[in-house]
């Protein structure tokens, strides 16, 4: 009888927890929707909600009411690509950080842990130095981001010890090498033309984003996010340790390799269209962990939504509160660093 009562109580507790998590997800979706809609009205050419509503009614419901050409140009050519890019980049960096934290069992892991960010930054800096086109810069950033992680794997395979520790240490080494190479490029670059372009790109921005860039980024980002979501249970098990994962039948090496590959693609793709934007992959997963717990069945979706919402909000601040657009990397650092200190303080008191 006592066993049955305990089982009923456990089921009630589980159902109550699921109900709380659903409420939290609903709250996150509402916040995202509000910021998403509001972001169309923010910028150097402000729009009203009425203008925005008239445009979408005209565009999607074939209404007879015309909208000014300037409004259509601002929404379709400036605001929409930038908003979609902010959501994609924020979600990708946050999901990548959460995945790295799970497989490396370290809440301080971030998307650049294996050198993908540094490699992509070097590729973009090199392309800017040689006067590549806008899309050439993106392609170069993506290729070198992948190359940096391949270097990490090739080097770590030569060292026969704890694979997770070796991967992290090798990633730090490769990141340092690429960062030094970036410094060299900046040193020899034209100080009146190339150097400012490289410096601004490294700070992170969505000012030059186009709808074509968004379309190209959608494919690798969506595929990688879907794969990570399908592996949520395995990532949860890996976060407990390799021995427990093997006991539950998880192929730890294969799952870790797939997760690292998807996370690298997410990071490299994000960096190639937005530049280097820090702190999202570190702060957002930890905030989501406080909100919905450490189970990746809930943690990863929450991280994806919160990452997109966060960067979209930061981009609105960058476009709307300052007379000159501030690079996103600066704003995320200003917001992320104090916020992370608060998270550490809360965690230390628990």
C-alpha cells in the first residue's frame, strides 16, 4: 500500500513539474513574440504598429489598401533579414553552448571551446585583408571555422588520454594560434581601410545582413538544431558521465562526435554572418538551466528560444537607443558579464 501511495505521489509531482515547465515555455514564447513584433518598429526609420499591421495585411491577405514604398523597403530589405538573422544566430550560439556544456560536463564551456569562433574570425579577417566580396568573407569564415575544429581533432587523436580534457586544451591552443594570426593581419592591414573593417567585423554586427545570407544560413542551422534536439536524451546522459552513459547503452564517442560537429556548424555559420558575438553561449544555457532544470529534454528547447530572444532584444537596443549603432559583441558583453556574476552568486547560495 505504501509503495502504491509513493508511486501516485511521484506521478503527481512529475505532472505538476511538467505543468510548471509548460507555463514557463508559454511565457518564453510570449516574450519572444512581443520582442519579435516590436523589433520591426525600431530603428533609424521608425515604424508604427499601424504601418506594420497595414503592410502585413496588404502583403499576405491581398488587401486593396496600399502601403508606402518606403515602408515596404524598410521591412523587407532591412528589418526582416536582420530580425531573422538575430533569431538564428542567438538560437545557434545558445544551443551550441548548451551542447558543449553537456558533453564536456562543464557549465563554463562556450561555443568557442574548440576554436571554431577564432578560426572563423581568422577566415573573415583574411578575406577582408584580401578584399573579398561580402559573400566571400562569409564563406572564408565558415571554412576556417570548420578547419580549426578539424585541427583540434587531428591533434587530440595523437594524445592518448582523457579525450574530453584533451579536446578542450587543444581547442584553447588552436584558438590562441588563430587569435595571434588575427593580430598579425590587423598589424599589417591598411590602417585607413582594412583595419577598421576587420575590427568592426570582429565586434559582431548584423548591419550588413541580407535576405540571401539568411537563406544560406538557414540550411546548416536548421539541420544542426534538429539533430541536437533529436539527441537531447543522449546529451542528458552524457552530462552525467561516460560510465553512466555506456551503462544505458549510449555510444559515447559517436554521440559526442555528432554533437561537436553540429555545434561547430552552428558556431561557424553564426560567426560567418554576424561576426564574433560572445557571452550568449555561456550565459543563456545557464539561465535556462535555472529556469527549467538540467534535463536536456527541456533545457535545449528553452535555450534555443531564449538565445534568439536575447540577441533580438540586444539588436533592438543597438538600433533604437543609440544615435550610432553599437556592435552587438560590445552590448552582449556589457549585459552578459554582470548577468553571469548574478548567476554565480545565485548558484553559490543554493
